[in-house]
C-alpha cells in the first residue's frame, strides 16, 4: 500500500456525502490528516463518530458563503498547520429546462460549484504553494459537453475546467499540481439533491444508480491520479467516449445526447 498520503493534510469540501465522503473514508485509512466541510451537521457528526480518535476536522459550512470558506480553510490550517492537498468536491446539480427554470437556480448552482471552489482555492493557495501541493476540482463530463436540462450545471463545470486550466498554467513554476476530475455518472446523492425549476431539491433520481460507478471506486481513481500528479482525469467509458465524440463529431453528438435525455419531446433523464 502506498504511503503517499501518510501525514499529508487534505482539505475536502462537501465530504458528508457521495464522492466526498468516500474520499474522507479512504484518506483516513491511508494515514492522512483530513479536514472536511458540509452543510449537514448530523452527517458530519456521523463521520466524526466513525473515525473517532483519528485526525479528522469537520466544520459546518456552505461553500457559496465566503465567510464559511474562510472559517473552513483557516480552521484547517490552525488545526493541522497547513494544507497539502485541496479537493474542491462540494457541488450541486439541477434538472430543469431553460424555459421552465427560474433565474435564481442558475445563480445558486454557479455560486456553489464555481465560486465556492474559487473562494477555497484562493484562501488555501499560500499554504499549498508553500508545501508544493495539489489543487483538485471535481468537475464533470458536463464540463466538456453541455447536457440538456442541466444547462446551469454544465455552465458551472465549464467554468471550473477553464478556471483550473488557467490557474494550473499560472502555477507551473511553483511546483503545485492542478488537476480537474470529470466523473461520468457516479452513484451519489447529487441527483436526489439536484435543484428543480423552482430551486428546490428533486428528492429523486431519474437514473439507474445501481448501474453507475460507485463513489468508492471513483474516489480510488481520484486518489491514484493525485498521487501521479495528473493534469486531468476523465472517468467511465461513456464519459471518455462522450468527450471524444463531442470534440470530433459535435453535430452528431448533439443528436445522440438529445436522444439519450429526451423521449417524445419530454426530458426523461
């Protein structure tokens, strides 16, 4: 077993569910000092109980709020002395057609998925540069290919990919690795928590969650890519195929994407 993460300080946003929680669990086992935040106090408490006696710092925080991000990053540095790896994982999705969606939905998705990442990265940057560490953004295939019914989500993930690419270039000579991860459809709570056209949680998933990559497998791929200091990670065969098809056959991909998400003119996924 690799000792790469042993005693490294890893800060993970959105660690109370899905991929974030799987990352927390895995990193604790690998000997890392882990800090995570989320909006659900009960779930964070359950994490603390599960990993009692281990180096785990948790804080209730909404990453769309700058002061919450300050509290999370500053308390992590105060607790563990610095940050080696920042994994910007917190995110929210949406499922609504543009014609039906209220404008506030788009703002809320962008504030969490994009601005939350910018806030945490900016606040942790000095420590990460000092330690020649790693910045990770958990993005999506929707950051390469816009998905119908998820236009606000796609926009936020395109922003994530572009911003991290720019930051990566800025930090090339500083020994810091910047990486964005694009999972395909992964079994997690993100679709249940996706916002509807009114900005409320759907509470159900239109997808077959059991047929998807598990959060645990996804987390293992992410950790391996961090250790190898990769630039990008695109997961699942469907995800890689979608990125390839959209790059070289965009008009055809438009039609295939519409066929996948719509049935008889109705959004079904």
